[in-house]
């Protein structure tokens, strides 16, 4: 009997195990099927309604599509189709940011962000742009939208991407809408905001006036150093313009304004979680070297834009080729676009190449508006009450009822204080009274209709310097340092963008809006903006640094301080042999820390009784200043820098403005070290008065202690890369707070080299952690002598589909400063093609 029971029990357990295994296999199979269901068809044929002729899409081993079409309509329709294949979730998410409709997807948690975005009103401005656009550009945008929608016709839900399978569990009622041309324009506004949030520096300076004197605040925002590079050091402005130099007098704004501006930080931070945080100093590198300095005798152009860490990659690499170039189909370009936007943003054609870095021009001003006590929708202009423009916005909220949000506009722009309630809590204070009641409005060039989309298409068509400049004239928002090269051997530089001419002030602080005293008088004429063709030195370098000295109008006072530019210039100028592509790769991968050159000698100024500290100081003294991944000394110096900033500034600054350790703080500290007894060195929280050397010793001590705790007592085993890691996080579901969901979409952590101010700019933030927050999002090197020798890489990969082989396959070569070829000639593309897809028109 017992034997029979044991046999029955064994059989039962066996059956349970088999059942669980089968169930597990079924679930695994279902999961794999769900994941793979959204992977795009990359070979064979697809019949596509709306195409005029057959189109060929050849994908290389990195998943980069090279599109060959007979006409512009089919070219852009196919670009829309393949980008939807690879990145539709990203496109959908981005368009919801651009239109302020995040709550439709993610519910009430994004309602305040939507209110902030609706107040900005990017989609309303984009709609005006669409109406003002010429017929050719409208047709191209419509062709792109038709391509996206052709893909959506056959794919919905989890067939689009894994994200929609997860979203179905969180928000089962969400439905994907067709793509519209407007959706391609709003992302330009998002990027303009991401690249030009200088109004946040206005807010920061004003808030700091609560606890610091104006002189102390200005010490934290020092002028551009005289010993660092200027992009166009020889640029001559029209002498007649010199008389137009604007007054840079500080507006007399009471300290109490600071309290009201603090509340603007909350909606800004909420948006930063989605598009990436900003900080002074985040930027990019580009340079172009004339053939007189290169081994090929033709120009070499390099570019590496620095943007927030994210997955999928912010960039989409693509080749766009008209089979027979003509006036109707003039395109033959390769490079990088944004998912959701047609054309190539950064890259080269068969004639020219171009690269971008952010000018960070000051094109945002905050105005304090005087409000009518008897009518809150009126504001004062030169002694008269004027009606505001009121725009009603209906915001849909997943899982809840829609809400109505009213956006109020003055002549300057939207009232930001309506989405930051504490802005209404100002109290009058001498010497100048703040009006009661009041509001704070934003004027910004990107809130006026722009021709940015036209500019990209024109650049893609340009054949020479003159046509390139004509295209750059329309690059009127998110102004970039555009570097140029062509196959004829020319190199050039153009700064585009609407640059305000201010009646008074320099844009550094909020200004009164109830008179015309601080109004914009217009924009600087494009032909007077900085530019250069074939400079005598044979190269042009930009890294968000000072464009030109003594310009008659304010470009900005918040330049990136030029440490990256200085290193690039040094590495080019010191070359005694013709510069090769390998040399340019070496420059892009350089990790030298110029901050250490200043600080390490100061550590020799005092004695150290502790042998551990003495050993650490000796390590620093023998260091090559390279922040290499495996370097123990790089780890020591960067941890020391974090503690130096904390010991010097944390006692005096609000937590939200603790130093992030970037280039501005390099300049601040380099000024302060010449003042050993400065106010800043003293720790206000201790009874004694500290000086520079005491704070330096304290920071070194804490750095050694931290590394001993985290990486052991043997300094030779300290490792910068183990501290300085990068995790590519999905912008939405990768930050959900649900580990299993995050694990589906995030990739990392990976060790990295450098910091935010090395040429290889992998930024960390001293007020947070050593984790990398911003990176060289792509690297590109264009050889104008042989375009097939051009190189590129972007991180983390070409695909937006989690678990696809191209989702994160570029991370390793990117980390190691390795590249893939930018395939160019048709025969080269053909030889390296991994998969070929034919799109065939459906004949009616």
C-alpha cells in the first residue's frame, strides 16, 4: 500500500514538473513571440500603397538603411516607413512631448508636465509654420507622414513594439493615432528647448541673490577666460555696429523675486526626467581641418554632439539617395537624423559635409508683467491696460476625466507663473516695488514661427558654400556652430539663428515688462552674424565656446568655458606631420583633464603627516592627466574634485544649486585658487575660519577615505571606470520604478572614461553621483578626399526594439572609440549589405 502511494506520489510530482516545464516553455515561447513580433521585415518585398516606383532599402551589418529611390516623394515616404519600423515608440513618445499630451499615455502623473508644455505651446507654433511653409516642403513632410502611416496600417499594439504590450497592461484604452506633418515639426521645438534653456540661469542667479551679494553671485558665473580659445578670433564686425553696443546694466530687481522663481524648478525638473537634464557646459565638439594640414590634401570634418544618455539612441543613421539626381530629386546624403524627422541633420552629401555644436545663444528672456487688480486677464503696457490672449486647452488624462487648462499670453509670450503657482507670492520690497498682482512671461525665439525644417532640407540639397549659407539663414532657432567642408577643398563656419537686439540689458536677469525699456528691437541681420571661409590657420574648432570677442550685440554671457576647445586646438596645432583620420580619432577619444593642471600643483603647498595621503599625493604628481577607464589616479582626482566642491560651496548654496562640477566650476575654482583667503573657502558651519590649503587637504583626505571604503586600501586597485559607469535608460518604461519592466528596456552598467570637460565628454554630476548623464551621442569623421573612408558610431544602437540585435550593439565600439564605416558609393554599400528590402507600389 505504501509502495503504491509512493509510486503515485512520484508520478504526480513528475506530472506537475512536466506541466510546469511545458507551461514555462509556453510562456517563454509566448514572450519570445511577443518580443519578435514587432521586429521589422528587413528583406524580401513589401507592397506599399502610395509609392510611385520601386524603392530599394539596403541595410548594412549595423542595421543602417541606405534608401535608393527614383523621386523625392518615394525617398521621404520610405524614410518615414523604415523609421517607423525601427523606432515608432520613440516617435510616438516624442510627439506627445511636443504636443503636451503625455497624460493621454501615462495618466495623471504627467498632468502638470502637460500643463507646462501646453503653456509653452510648441504645437500651436508648429501649426503656424506648417501654414507658412512652401509647397515643396509641405509635400515632403506629407510623403514622410504617408510612409509612417503605411506602416501603422499593418501594425498596431505589440506588433509596433514591446512597449505597447507593456502599455496595454497599464493603459488598455490607448490608441495610436496616424502621423501628421505637424508631428515632425514639434520635435524641433523640443530640441530647441533642450539646447537653449538659458532662462534657467536667469532663475538661478535671481534665486541666489536671496542669500548672496550680487558680486558673490557673479563670482559663480565668471566671464569667459582670456586664455581659452575663441572660435573666430580674427572676425571683424562692421565698425558702424560698434556704436550699437547695448547697455549691460543689471535691472534693479528686488531680492524677493527670487522666492517666486524657485517654484519654476518643479515643472522644469519633471520635463528633464523625460528629455534629459541641462547644465551649463553640456555641449558638443566639432572641427574641420583644411587640406593644407591633412594627409589626404582634402578637408577632414569631425563632429560629436553631446546629449543625455538614453535608449533608444536619439540619433537615427540613414543614407538617402536619388537614383538619378535632378531638380525634382536632388538628394544624395548620408548621416544622422532624428526619428520622426525627414532628411539628414548631421552628415555629408556627395559635395559637402557639415557638423553642429550648440551656440547656447541667449534667446530667452523673463518679463515681470503688471496685472490689473480688477481684471486678472489684463496687463499694463506703457500705462495702459491691455487684454491678454486666452487659449483654452483640453487635456485628456488616461483613467480620468479631461481637464481644461487656460494659457494666458502677453505681448512677450506665455505666462509661466500660471504653471508655477508660487510665482504669485511676491511681496513688495525696496528699492523697487514689484507690482501687485504680477505675472512672469517668457519671450523666446522658438515661440515664433521658424523655418528650421526648410533649412535641413536646403542643407541636404546644397552644393557649395554659397548654397550652404543660404540654407543656414533659415536655421533660425536652436542656433548651432555650423562647420563646413566641401570636395573642392573649402572649409567654413557660420553661426545662424535669430539673435535678439535688446533695447537694454543682457538677458542675465528677469526684467520689467510693463514699459518698453527692455524690449527686443528686432534681430541681428544674418549677414552680420559670425562666419568664416578658409581661415589662415587652416582649421576651425568649436566646442560651445566663445564665438567672437567684442560682438556689438549680446550672443550670450553664459558661454561654455572652452576647456574642450583648448585641448582640441592644442592637439591640432601641435601636429608636426599631416593629420590623418587616425589622428582625428585620437582627438575624439582624448581624456586629458585640464582642471588637474591647475589643482595638482597646489597640493604641494602643505605638509601631510599621514603616509596614506602622501602616497595619494605622489600618485597625482606622477599622473599623465588622462581620465582612462582603468586609471587609479583618475579615480582619485575626480573623487577629490567632488569633495573639493562640496567643502567649498555646499555651506553657502541651496541644494538645488550645488556645483555639478562642469566647466563653469572649473573657471570658478581657478579664479578662487588665486585668492587663498576668499570668503568661499571658509566653512560657515564651523567656528574657525578655513583657507584654501585647508580645504584642499580636507578634500584630499575625504577622497582617499571614500576610495578606501569603496575600492579597497590598495591605491593601485582603484579604478575610474568602475565608479564612472553608464546605464542606458529607456526614457519612459526604463524609469518606471518597476524593476522587471526596467530590466526589459535598460542596458548597462558599462564602464567609461573621461568626464564632461574632456574631449571624450562622458559627463557626471558632482552634486549627484559618478554615473554618466551625458555623452558623445554620436561620433562622425568625414574624409572629403574619399567619402567611403568616413567613419561613424552612435550609442547604444540603431534599433528601438528591445532584444533586437541592433538595440545596443554599438555600445562596446562606442566605449572603445571605435567606429563603423559610413558606407557611401553604391558598389560599397552593395558589397557590405546584410539585408535588402524592396518596396513595390500597389497598382490600382
